[in-house]
């Protein structure tokens, strides 16, 4: 096999029909260069391993490998292990429950020819859950999303040069959530340019149900507080004060009860995260 020009990395926590559908969209990629698929299996269950082998065997045109990342249950860890096993100079990340447009990889590689790191477009209509279309702000609102005014890549649709990935040490596995924000800000702090690739499209699948969404956003809030306390914003200092609770100010198409529940979940998570981080700092101080 010709050495791959790009390695596509998928963290696999569960092998199911959604993953099979995503693999079908990767089979259909129009990218003419050489590439490989790394499936980073984050489950220790041998049944999942057999099932994943079966999905790949049924799609023999995919140049694919399975790597074991089950020693730590974490999507960030799975991505790091996948990146370490990859052989391409370019790394492209996506998730197993989404769907890729046929030209996704082609557009991603083209964009990486002009930038050190790239975030593609997350399309949220095709896989939308009926009744939940207005529950969240746009994942990629005509550009890279931002937290407190600083843009970041989303791990469900991003690409990065391997040397840049290794420079920042990959994804921080100690964060509860928000590892893509921390990773992106580390890139920014190291002078790596990030751009938006609107034609590199992934159809994005949200979690179903109000409670799962609230729990997810509560954890986002905790992760955001961890990032601000430990890193601060790019170009700034770490901040565990009340200013770290400043709202993000994302625009939404509809304001209703779910809007306030979602925002409230994030706010509670950020307060809990701030308290937790301050407690850690107190324990670390010499007595």
C-alpha cells in the first residue's frame, strides 16, 4: 500500500448500525489520494471487537485498522491512541454516529493545504430529532464556534497536521468535557492557524431526549470551568474568579423553556466546576 496522505480517526465506544452507516459514507469518499481509517476501540468487550471486525470485513475497500484504547474509557483517549497509531502526516477526526458527505475528506485535505488545523461544517438537519430542532444553538454558525469569543474546532469534524497535534500533546484526557476547546486554544497559543471549511460537511447527530441534553450541557459547563481555571483564554491567564462564569452569548433561533433549561444546566455545571477547581487549588497549596 502507498503510504497514506491522511489518516481518518474514529473513536468507537459502541458498535451499532449508526457506525455501519458512517462507514458506508467513508467507503463512498471521492478523495483520490491514499488514506487509511483508524478505528480506536474504546470498549474492552470482545463482542464489540468481533462486531467491529465484521463491519470492516463487509467493506473491504476501506484500508482500515483497529487499535485498542480500552484501558481508559474516554473519547479523548481513544482519539489520542488513534492518532499515535496513524501513519499519515494529516489527521482527520469524525464520530461513528454521524454521516460524511462524499467529498468530506477531499475538502478537508484541500483546506489543510492552506492551514494548520481545520474545522468542517456540521449539518444538523438530515439527522435532526423531530421536535428538538431548536433546542440548541448551531454547532457551526457559518464559521468555527467560539467560547468567550475564542474559536475552536469540534472533534466531530476536524483536521490537523500531525506535527501540530503532537506539539500540543493531543487532547487533554483529564477534562470532564470541552477537550476540543482546550485542544484548539492550545493550537492558538502555539501559533497554529485554524480555519473553517464549509464544504467539508458532516451530518451531525444530537442526543435524543431532554434529560440527556441537560446532563450533557451540565458536563460542558464543568469542563469549561476546568479549562478557564487551568489554562485561561488564549493570550490570557488562568482565572478561577467570578469572571470565569461569564455567559458565552451564543445566538439561538428560538427562546423557550428548553432554552432556559439548557442554559441553566451549563450555568450550574460552570459553578460546580469552579468550586471543584478552587477546592483542588486549596488542597495543592502548602500548609
